[in-house]
């Protein structure tokens, strides 16, 4: 019985939390992750690449200024995907 309850309240990973916030378009909360850990920044960049909202692009542009080259690369890749998705819609 305890396993069943535990499964209902399973703790989300950082990536899952960020993906959920992106789906909800909760960019105010997502902005805090721009200054988070490397793991949070990478998850943020990845999740934002799947969203075509202008606020996603703004956050990705902030990540491009990061000191970590992995974060910068992930942000650039997501911007590229975002741009491709937007051009497909037009």
C-alpha cells in the first residue's frame, strides 16, 4: 500500500519540473532557473526549445551569456530548433 501512495507523490526531477513550467508558460518562475545550477540551465534550454513563445526566446538569449560552454551550446541548439519550428508555422 505504501508503494502505491509513494508512486502518486513521486518527486519530480529537475527536468520534469522545468518541462511542466514550460507547458504552463510560467516564465516568471522559469526565469529563476537562468541563474541555477548547470543541470537546471541545461534542462531549461532543452525544454524551452520545444516552446515557440517569445518569452522562451528571451530566456534562451539570457542563457547564451552563460559562462559554461555546454549551457551556451544547449541554448543555441534550442534557439535553432525554435526558429525552425516558427518558420514551419508561417
